[in-house]
C-alpha cells in the first residue's frame, strides 16, 4: 500500500510514501526530504494528526519525527501553533555558516592527512562532472558529493553528521540552493584550489580555502535572505 500526501503542489512534485515507513526514523527521513524538496514551504504548519493519517502511522512516531526535525533546526514548535517549517533570518544564516566554517574547516584539515588516492581520484572526477552538469538537481548532487569526499577521512562520524545537517538547513530552501548553484562557475575555481591543496596534502591551505569558499556562499545566501 502506498500513501500520498494530499498537500503536494503538483503531480510532478508528488512523492510516494511506502507503507513500511512506520517508525520515527523512517518518518523523519521522509519529512526531511519533503522539506528539502520544497513540498513544505517555509512557514507552513506540519499538522501532526493529518500527517500521521497520510503516512499511515500513529501519532507517537510522527510526534517523535517532528521533534527530531526541531532538533535539526528544520522546524519550530510553538505552544499554540504547533510545528512550523522554519524560516531563515540573517542571524540564522550567520550562525549556520559560523558552525560550518569551524566544522568543515577542521574536517578537511584532518581528512587531507589521511585521504586515500582513490578518494582524491573520485573527487577529481566529481569536480569535472560538476563543471558540465546541465541541471540544478545534478549540480546540487555533485556539489554535495565533492565536499563529502574531501571530508570523508576526518575520522569523526558525528562531525560529518553535523556538517550534513547544517548544510541541509540552507539547501532545503530551493530558492537559496538555486541562487548558490547559479554561481557554480565561480565556485568551480574555488573547488579547483581546494582540490589542488588536498592533492598536495597541504592541510592548512585546504582548510583556509574551504573557509573562504564557505564565506563566499554565506554572502550569497545572506543577500538572498535579506531580499525576501
């Protein structure tokens, strides 16, 4: 049996929900993807009772899933309004990027020292593919993979998880993600420099270049948020 969320915008955007998604972990993964893809808009309410019915689960795993999304910074829970998909402010953007600078700068610094040649070869391939990607979805996928490869050997799974969650807090806004991806050509220059430093095993340069890359993204996202 397959469930469909009734508030989806168009048939082309619809997402099928397998009936086996009946635990808090499964529900939170599906809700996270729906927020990231824009099926829930910033400021939109997540009505626990309705969602539980649409997913075919009890309200307990649905409540746990929404609470997890709150911990990840994707939703806010208010006493009288319930759960709302969180909207980013300028302060939110700065907090997110301050943390990303610390975590991602440290991750690549430690990863470069341990990185396998196979990982570097894969990162080079992904970098080339990103330069010729002809869709926003493909650009986003390759951009994430490029950075994940370069951080993969940092040796701290919790750190990698936190990096992923912080990135998702920005990328879930489709308009912000598209704004960032419009700058792919200039970002590719920065990627090239980061990749070269990694190949040279220059951990300090890789960290410095990654921080500068994140600050470039911060400026773009901040301008977009202030323009709303």
